[in-house]
C-alpha cells in the first residue's frame, strides 16, 4: 500500500532524534513505555517475545530489564530504526525482520508475549483486525498481547478537545509552532487511531477473553489482553 511504503521513509527520517521528539510530542510517552513490564501477572516469565513496530527499541529495552534471557523478534518497516536496535542490543538474543506487519509471517503458537508500542494506529481498520487475529494465533496458551496507543477515532466527538490539549502540550515544548504543524501533517498522512471500545470488540472477535486497561490518561492508553 502506498501509505505503508511511506511509513518506512517517514520513520527512517524520524529515527534521528526519535526519543527526544516523542517525549516532547506525545503526552505521557514515558509512562506508556514504562507500562510494558509493570502490569504483567506475578510470575509471568516469557521465553519468546515479539515486538511489533519496535522503532528505536524503547519498548524492547523496557522488557529486557525484566526479561534479559528471553528470545526477541523485532519487526519494523524502517531500516534505520532496526539499525539502531541492532547496535544497542548486540548482547541479547535478538532476531530482526525489516517488514510491514502485513508481510510478516506470524507463526502459529510461537510467542509468550507480543507487544506493540504506539505502532498499530498506523494500520487501517481492516488490517488492524487481521493483525489482532494473527497475534492471537501466534501467541501460546495464556500468552499476553500488550500494546499502547492513542485510542480515539478522528470522528469521536471528543477528538477536537484531544487535539487542543495535545497541541498545547507540543507548543509548550516547541513554542514556535513548527513542531505542532509537523505533528499534524504526520497525523493526517500516517495515523489512523481507533476508539478503544471498538478495539475491545475486535480483540474479543480475535479470541481474546481477558482484556484490561491498566494505564490510561484520556485516550493515551496501555492495554493488555490474555489468550
Ligand atoms: C511511533 S513508532 C513506535 C516505536 C516504539 N514501539 C515506541 O514505542 O517508541 C512506530 C513504529 O512502527 C513502525 N510501523 C508503523 N506501521 C508499521 C507497519 N504497518 N509495519 C511495520 N512497522 C510499522 C514505524 O516504522 C515506527 O518505527
């Protein structure tokens, strides 16, 4: 898909100052990242982990602190993002896939944990539902799918207020307004956030039974679903 092809280029460019930009452009970014690992059931010790849309590795790094011996598979459309991961995770059991989610082979019954930090809102609704089903099939019994995202659709009546608050946050960090203009351009071109209530339905349809939202600030949400 044309839009998807551009995601790789967009994030190649974004990778240059990614973490600093995310902290100052995404409200509660650090809370969303640190949620990965905070809310797993006691005794949960995944051996195989898949990180979808790993970016420069912030979610993976969070998991490594708790699960240094697990085998990780990192997927991202952006070559540059994966290169940053390769450089920083040399001492760990990692494999990499430079692919789009729709091309990635989700093998059946493989992983104990599948994560996606702020990456699934790039998928169209139909693709997201297919990805949820593939994730469910790719998890082992009692495996966990954990993801964070902006979970409000652009047609939700609360969306204008969200944009206003979000813009105030970005402009407080970048007062000249240029960054907010860039964020809105990126948002219009690449982002397709969906209401969390609809996503709960899709997760149910995919076969997940136990679903919880351990952290949220407005529509910035971290969600966990157990197979
Ligand atoms: C906003 S970043 C999130 C990175 C990291 N997980 C984090 O929490 O900071 C989204 C990442 O997902 C990747 N991505 C977006 N859509 C994708 C798709 N359809 N297939 C593969 N990677 C995708 C982008 O290249 C980018 O690196």
